[in-house]
C-alpha cells in the first residue's frame, strides 16, 4: 500500500481517567456502527483523560457520542497519514 496523506476532521472528549471508561465509549461507537480511522488517548492529570477520535463519518460519531453521554469538542482539522509499517 502506498502512503497516503489526507485532511480529516476529528473531535476530542475529556473523560474520567477510570478503568473501563474509554472501553465503554468505544463499545457504544462500535455498536452504533461508527468506523474509526484513528484514535488517540492520553492522561491529562487530575483524574481526567483526553480521547481524540477520527471517524469515517463525523456525523455518525457525533450521534453515537451523544447517545453515550459524551460531550465532543468542536470539529478540528488534522492530517491523517496511512501506509505500510
């Protein structure tokens, strides 16, 4: 596979840094048919973590996140680089 670079929309959420919380959110997204192109999570401190979500269909991501009780940021732009390792 040739490397590809494209502009994508992503959104992030700040969530409790608790065991199983991100898995709960990702399970809801999966159950609602959201196809994630990329995902990144990291601790912010103070018992909170940030998760960045790049979905194939950003509108589906917003709907699924709302059903999971997750507040997303305003849409942001990023470059997504895909290719062979």
